[in-house]
C-alpha cells in the first residue's frame, strides 16, 4: 500500500523533529539510529519520515485503518494534533501500547517543536504487498 499524502498545503520546514529508530537497518538500510529532520506545520509524521527515507510500516496507506505505523512520542506531544477517537480506537490494537503511543499517520505537526519520535523495532507488518 502506498502512502496517502495529506490533502492540504504544508508550511515551510521549520519544526525540529528527531526520529529514533530501534531498527535503523530495517527502516532505512543504514545503521544511523537518529535522524534530525525539519518538518512543516500541517505535515504528518509518517509523511515526514517517508520523505527522508525512513520506511515506517503503514499497511493501510496512512488512513487510520490499522496500527502498523505505531510510534512513541517521547517529546513534543503538545506540538502535534490531538488524537481523534478513531486513532485512539486503532492505537489500542497495537502491541506495546504506552501512554505516549500514537499512529504516525495521524500526528499532524501543529506547534514549533521540538518533537522526538521513537519507532519501535518490533512494529512490522507481517504481510507485505509484493510488486508484480
């Protein structure tokens, strides 16, 4: 499934967002575990990650229909959109649920940051589409 980009314009990339990858080789093919990026207000964390080569799982294409893009927000939760009821229902299905659990496809950058996101190593989609 391909990522669905948000349907509204993003601002300039001015919000500091750090991604901490517990399995950097699995997500990027490189050993670098920390990625300091600049995100835009109005951009979802999943979009930002993908634009920078961090391949967070997203079986539903980023439409809040699964929990494969589950991440932990370690800092800056107040700089992200609030979780909707639909997101809360989906994230409860994710393994390793914590108070700071969110779906990266639903986290829209709203504040000035900084934001720190941890991508757990075990969060993988067991069934992937194979290109034909």
